[in-house]
């Protein structure tokens, strides 16, 4: 890949120092002074790069690998070429994530639009009743509403809108074009470009002349260390609150409806839609393009396969998939049986045509 001006290489971290920070074992101490500057995939990693492997499927890519270091576990150590220094760790994926953050810290959050912007830009609009702690950055054309409160170290991107009475904690990033109303947001939260938080939910009652709009007077509560992907929407509650638990990570283009409560450290992948008043436990993982029905409960630790339709409650610890979603073993068995029947029908058609 050509030189990357968006996320340039680090000045360099010594391999011995990096290994210590990652809690990994450097097997060849003579390589301890090598400088690591960037991350790269195995197939094209070169001098100054660190990469990682998780399975023997990467064996072919190792033939062209000239990385300055590679992260792997004990089981994969024998397939690493002798010329590549090994950092041994039982969790190479997690170690690589930490290494990437050290080498490319600016890539962990949406970047600044202006490299030298500090404080409140003259082209931003801040209501005089808003309260900004020291070190807050407000980029051009951002709007901060009446009585809003923003904590130290938080940055609000260009063109973002923070509504009246919204409270945002410390060391948060609200990227360009996002809008936040009727919400309370904790510390270390990342809100990516185009996110919409706090708009009213989809609530109507049938009337003699059509649908009557139901007022939505709740809030959105987002706890610490949450990350919300680009163009995701989180509706405020009808009368109660919509809540996103601590440490939960939400991908792009996710719809979270009114009164939904999501627990701590969940992962919700792109394209998921969660209907109103559903409760999701802690540590739940929901695969991409899945739909979750309203007014149901998904227990702690549940895993939902991609493109599933969850219609009813799911017990804690279960693995579900399919439409309608059911225990994963049942879903896979149904798929296998369906494929077998399809093959048999195709064979019968072929026999008739001979």
C-alpha cells in the first residue's frame, strides 16, 4: 500500500518495550531494539510493521511476510519463518489491538477536521447558557444548545448539534454531523459521523381519522465507554428512558427504538434493528442485519447469528440463528436438511431430463 497520509506511521517503539507493554514474550531478545512503526496484514507486512496470525490458514501469507514482528500463540509458533521475530501471547488478537492503539492513536477516534483547532472555534455557535469545562473543543459550525453541559477533554466535531439541556461527560468525541438531543452521555464515549441520538421514537395510536402521534418524553442514557457507529440512530424513550450500558459497542447503521435497554459490554453489528421496549442483557452479541422484535427479553451472554429474526424471549447464554430465530443447532440442522432436499429434487429433475 502507498504511504498513508491519513494515519502516518509512528516514530517507532522498540520491540522489547512493545513486548513488555503487551505482556508478550519476545522469543529473540537480539531483536529487542527493532523499531515498530505500523500495523499491517501478514501478506504485505514489511520492515517496521507488526502483524498477527490466528490460524494455520495464514501459512501461505507468511511466504511473502517480512514483518519486523509477529504476534501468535504457542500452537502457531512452529510455522513462523525464522527471520520474523515472534511475540508469544495466548491472545494475539487482543495484543494486536493494543499495539495498533499505541502505534496509531489518532485512528482510535474520529479525526479533527482542522489540525490546529483548540478551544471553541470562532465559527461555532455556543449558547451563552451552555457550560463547557476546560479543554473542550468545538469545531466550526457546531451548535451547542441552551444549558448544555460538556465535560473536560471532549471534542464536538464540525457541524454537530448538541441540543438544549444535553449533558456530555469527559473525554468524549462527537464526530462531524452528529446530532444529540434529550440525552445524558457518560465519559469516554465515541459518537461517529452522522449519528442521531434522542429523536422521538415511532409511536402512534389508531384514530378515526388515521394515526395519532404519541408524545415521546423520555431520554437516552448512554453510559461510559460506549462507541456508536456512523449513521446509527437511538430513539429517546416514550415515558421511560432508552439506555445503552457501559462498554457496549454499536456498529454503523443500527436502529435502536424507544425504551430499549441494552446491557454492559454488548456488541451490535451493522444493520441491526431493535424494536421498542426490548431488554437486552450484558455481554450479548448480535450479528449483522438481524431484526429483534419489541417487548421481549434477551438474556445475558446470548449470541445471535447474522440475518436472524428474533421474535420471542431468548434465555441467557443461548446461541440462536435463523428466521424465526431458534437454537443454533436446530437452525443449522434445518438448513442442512433443506439443502439435502434441494439436492434430491435437482437430482430427480436431472434424471427425468436424461
